[in-house]
């Protein structure tokens, strides 16, 4: 019976056992054991664990509720650029450097994990903390909407809608946007070609997608020499709040940069068309 009650006592939280374990053993020797005592010990352990996890659960629930409310608040209040011919950048360099630092730490800890169980926990904590921070920062970052006249840079590309013309075509409207494309680099140059299936498209406030129909430029974009181009698309008459966006392919590690528009948790930057 004593073996059973000692096993039941192990259900108590570790902090309680460290503080009262010796006294509990001495008490058992003095009063003996019975089914009633075994029942009381098990009941006390269960109640104490429930109280402990209720406190943790309340804190976790409160934190999650605050995070969700703050994320919703941030998502409802996008940052709209002023439209005064300014350039806004999604600079991934700091995020890349931070990810590289984290990877180096994980590599060092991983080597230690081969010989130490504690290092394995540290490895998991570093990786988990980094991913949690990425999700948290992404959820709390408002969406950026780039107004007509401003340019937005991602990596080496800088792209801005300068003017939009519209013409009625039956039940639809054909939009033609004049754009400026440049290279945000002192040395690199990029080749711009017509694409039969471009990665960019236009989306409205209801989430409907409208494909790009034409791109009028075939040129090499050189540093300091912006290239004028245009693209067209057709949308229904009732479509409102049209934005240019796209699905850009990138390696996995780029999607894990802080502040990257390609991060699956990050709100995609939109370029206003209408």
C-alpha cells in the first residue's frame, strides 16, 4: 500500500514535492496508510494539478485573446502611403542577417545536442522562438497599400503605378496602367520581357482576381535608368478598390525572413490601381 501511495504522491507538482516531500514521507511513517489516505492523496494531487494548469491556461487564453484582438486591429488599419512620389522598400537584408544569425546559433547548439540532452531542448527553444516571433511580427504588421505615384521595392525591383486610364467595354471596364520600373542597385541590371503568364494580377476588395492582359515593354532595366511600361486588365463595372499584387516564387529560407512579403503569415503589400 505504501508503494501505491508514494506513486500517487508523484502526481503532485515538482515544486510541492521539493518543499514538502520529506515531510510527507515522515507523515506516512507516523500515520500509516489506508485506502482513505490513498484516495485523499490522489484527489489532492489531481486538484493541485488542475489549479496549476488552470492558471497557465487562463494566462495562455488571455495572451491569445490579446494577440488575436491586436492582429485584427492591425489588419483593419492598413498603412496607406501618401502618394507623393516616394519610394518604399521591403528591405529583406536585416531579416536575412537575423535569420543567418539564428541558423548559426542553431548549428552550434545542434553540435552540442549530440552529446547533451539539455542542448536538444535549447535547440528546440531557439527554433520555436524564432518561428513564434516571425508569426507574431507578421500578424501584428498592418498591410501596406502603395498609392498611385509612389514606388515599392522588393529585392532589386522597384515598381510604381504612375497613371491609370479606364474605358468601358460592355459590362466591363478595361484599365491600362502606366508604370515605372527601376533597379534598386548600383551595379545590377535586370532584363524585362513580356510574359504569357505573368506572376502578377489585380485583386478587388472581394478577393476576385483579374489577370494581366498585356505588358508593353521588352527592355533591360539598368541602374539609375527607370523604364516606362504599361499593363492592362479587364474588371466588371462594379469592381471597387483594385490593387496590383502577385505570387512570387522564392526559396523557403527567403519566406522565413522577418518583414518579407513572401512570408505566409505576412499581409501582402498591395499597389493601388483604382
